[in-house]
């Protein structure tokens, strides 16, 4: 385990990050409480700009570091807060930044910077919550409109005409009889088969 971690450090120093990661992974597979191996994995993840990898490694390191190691805890929380904010995990970022702001041994500039980061995380957390609410309301409105449309379609009586629909043989207003010309009377009915003359006009 020790050999894997030391070789991982050497390979990382040579910027051979893929091989370094393999050695660090081997070290934590042997002993997943090896904080320095997790730190090495975090540095490899930073080199690859792997935000989720940074979060994974630093969360693990937080669980391993003793409460007395305040310096390491501060550094890990700061790295983790930055990674969480980049990943859109604003609630977690705000939690970590609140712990950092409450740290006693801070210079005024450090505290101001942390307070600004905290305010930004809280604002983005609120924006994300509002966006989720808006999306939920929109989805609910679309579902309700679809249900109303289905209900109205089901309530239509059999044979009920749509607006503007005509009965069979029904003519449009002003439609002429077949064969009728402008100014002419409609064609007379043919004589009956009985031979009786048609009635006088």
C-alpha cells in the first residue's frame, strides 16, 4: 500500500496522471483509510479537471481527517466547496462555506472572500430552487390542460355535429338548385306515369 502511494506520487510529479491514478487506486483498495492516497487521487482529478472526482476524493478525506487537524480540514473543505459549486451542488457548497466562515483564525481578506463565495452559493441555490418550482408548475399546467381536453372529447354526444358541419343534402345559404341558371325557374318535375296532365300553373 505504501509502495503504491509513493510510486503514485512520483508518477504524478512526472505528470503521468493515468499511471499515478492506477497506483493510488491500488493503495486505497488495500486500505481505504489511507488519506494521503485519497489526496493523491484528488490532485490527479484536478489535473484532469474531473470535478466529480475531486468531490469524491475530498468527501472521503473529510471523513478520515481528525477534528484536531484544523488546517487540513480547512483546506479540504475549501477545495470541496469550490468543486461542489462548479458541479451545481450549491446546497453542499453553502454548508461547507458556512463552516469555513465560522473558522476563527482567518484574516479579514480571507473571511471577506469566503463570505462572498457563500453569498454566491446561496443565491445560486435559490435560483435553482425557483427554476425547479417553475418547471414543476409548467408540467402540472400541461397535464391539467391535457386532462381537460380528453374529458371534453369524451363528453361529445354520438352524432353531435361539430361547428359548421352540415347534414347530408343540406345546402349552403344561397346555393342554387342543380341546373338552375340566373333568372330561371327551377326545372319542372317530369309528368307522372299515370298520363294525367300536370296541373295548370
